[in-house]
């Protein structure tokens, strides 16, 4: 019985770590091919008892963002570098506790293999910011691996 309680407690404590800002392909995978045009989705849950009011995505170097799907109730702005490449995207709106939102965007992958690390800043109504950027730890950045598909 004691072992069961310890296991249940460990599982209960680990659940919040599983829910965080995640970028995947629209089909839900964490891999894509070099040079491919891909639709990506950023999924952001509310992990506090107050609303999320802003989500900022930092675009990894080499990823060329093209289009965005509008999300009802949210506005979008972005910053570009001197060559016109989108470097950050900011969505503003309101996402209540126990809700999540998905932001979709299309992009062209880098031409070479490697990892794309998506840093996200999630701002809550009280002004606190959770930065999903650490390689390890409680707030990891989401990663997508750019790799050549296996040849059949």
C-alpha cells in the first residue's frame, strides 16, 4: 500500500510538468525534413489559477515563417529583422484557467539538419511571465528535430 501511495504522489506531482508550451508539426510530430514547408502549431495551456493574456514566440534561426491562422479573440503582432525575416510573434488575448489555445503558422524549415528550439514567454494577468526556454528543468523550450527522412 505504501508503495502505491508513493507512486501515486510522484505521478500527481509530475502532471504539471507535462503540460507546457509545445510546438509540434500540425500532424503532431516533433520531426520534419530539411527545406520542407511545414505547418506548425504552438499549444499553450493555462497552468495557474489566473488567465494568460499574452504569448510570445521566438522564431528559431533558419526557420522562415510565412503565414498565420487567425485565432478568435486574439490579436497578433510580429517583429522582423533587417532582412524582413520574422523573429518574434506575439499574441494577445485572454485564456482562462483550465483552457488551452493552439496557434498555427506555416514556415519553411532550414535546409540542413539540426534542432529547432522554440522559446516561448507566457504572460499571466498578474504580470508574471513564464519563460519556456531552459534546456532542462521545469520550463523547457519545445524542440523539433529537422532530419532527412529515411529512404525506403
